[in-house]
C-alpha cells in the first residue's frame, strides 16, 4: 500500500514538474524529495545483485550520476530512493554561479536534455560539510573539477585542492575532464593533460592515504565524442598511470540527433536516449582495451531497464542514471532493479 501511494505521488509530481522550466523543475523536485523522504518505503534488494568493485561493496549496480546533486544538499533524500551509490558534484575549489540562464533545455519526445550549466556549485567546503553530516549508508562519490577562471595550465592546482578537501569524506573521487561546458576542459583528456592532472593527483594520494589511513579510488570521466584511436590512446594512458577506474561517458556535443532546426542559442551537452548508442560504443571499446578486471562505470542514455542491461552487457561493472531519472523519477530505479533481479535468476 505504502509503495503504491509513493508511486502515485511520484507520477503526479513528475507530470507537474514536466510543465515547468527544466532547471526550476530540477530544484523543486529535489526540495520535494527531501520533504517527502519519510514516505519512501524501504526497499529490500537481493544480495545476488551486490557488486564488489573498486575495493568497495555496492548493494547493486544502480547509482545516480554527478550533476543531479552538485552540493550534497539532498544526499539523504536521494539515498532513500534506493541508489547503491551517489556521485555528488561536480565541485570546484571556489563557489561559482555557472553559465548564464537559460542553460538547461528539455526534449521530451526524445527523452533528452541539453545543458550548459558550467559547474555551478557552492564550493568544495560546502560539499564537505554536507557529506560530514549525511547519514546515507551507500557509496559516496565526489566529482571534482576546476573553476571557470582558472587557466587550463593551472588546472591541476584546482583538482589537487578539491582532492585534499574531499578525501576524508569520499568513497571514491571522479576527475571530471570531459564536461563540454567549461572552456578547454576536454583538452585535459590528451596524454599531456592526463599526465599533468592525474600524475599530480596520484602523487598527492600517496600522502593522503598515509594521513587518513584509507585508499580512495580515483576515476576519470571521459567524453562520448572520441574517435576509436583516441579511445585506444586514452585507455593506454589510463593503464600506464594506474588509474583505478573510468566513468563512460559524459554528455555529448553532437546535437545532430535533434535535427537541423535545433536553435543555435541552445547549444550544450546532450544527455538522454540519443546518447545511449555512443556511450555503449565507448564502454565496449574501453572494455576491450582495458581488459576484464578494469572497473568501468557506465552512464549515458539509460532511460529504461533494457538500456541498463545493455550497458552492463557492453562491459560496465556499475551504471549511473541522470536524464532517465529526471524523466522517470524513482520509478526508473524500481524498473531497473526489478529487471536486474529477474535477469539474475533464482
């Protein structure tokens, strides 16, 4: 009864929110989740779905991607919906407002979003304080980035500043070098860029590991708009640097699936159903290059249970949703977990 009531509330809320400006709907939806959190029934998940990855124990493969809760303000409310892991951020050393509004655009018929948010967040100190106060028992990831006005040549300093702050409270750290909405950021996916950023972070982690007596995995989030040879080179660099894992993929700058009529003043990163095929391709290529044991978190265009299953079959160990959750709410989480339980068999 309680589960049916919460599902009915979710459907009604999604209908109302779908008529509002996307960014306003996002903010109101999060506030509503926090208010209605006591109504969400606890969900029991089969232990058969548990995943051991990155040296961490995940209750099941389904998590929430970075960008939904940039500041950790809603971690407990989102955690009550049943995610095994939640990635917060992307966070920067200093607070910043992000790009001018409007900066998020909804395409309902394609179950897609275009955004150019630009790492809007309250700064790493705020996020750390929220994490320290949270009671969410799942795996807590933190995505880190650079401030928009930090020169690309000094980007490693911003990433280091964030790593030092989040290390005591994070279960893993995602290095976001693939957002299309911060100028020149994707240049850091090159060999030189990776070496500069990841070399500094991995060296610093040696000291942080001793100081805090724990190992926090470092993952790299990559773009879907990479040519096959670029993916191969990236995989080689990740292996040589001994990074702990990869998150594939971020949003895409390829808006061709939206048609020629898509307005030029609504450019940004595409997420949702049109991204799924490209994301699958990158995941499969990375798996082939990196081998069976290298951790991959698959994200991109997962708007249904079948999308989730296909992402895992392509080679992902874990999955994350974002746009699918924006359109489907916790009902999508339920759908995916049901399909995974069915697929796992008795």
